[in-house]
C-alpha cells in the first residue's frame, strides 16, 4: 500500500522535528523537538497526515499541536535517508 504525501507536508514534518541537514552526523539526526504549533486553527495538511497515521493532534491551552507518530518518523527517515533519534 502506497500513500502519497506532498512536498509541503514533508517540509512541515521536517520543521516539526527541527531538521537541518547540516546537523546530520554519521547518518543520524538528533531531533530536538517533535511538535508543530498551528495556533488555534486546524491545518488541512497536518489533518491529512493524522488520517494516514503519520501524525497525531492534541490541544494545549488554546493551541492545536501536531506531532509525528512512530510511523511518521519512519516515513521521514526513509525520505531523508537518515536515522532520526530523539533527545533524552
């Protein structure tokens, strides 16, 4: 099964984890965050990622926050050809 995502969604996923290819070391990138704050409005591109299981949404105060799921991180790893690790 193949699911299509847009270049914009890939860019937003990279922004979500703070991705910068200059910080890739030995094929690994250490994510310093995993969230995308869209203020108080839902974001159609992120809602599509949620529906495909690549992201999840939650509310914090009045903001709608999106973050990548394990499936979303795995997809991004495949696209970027980089292992994504998280900060402790």
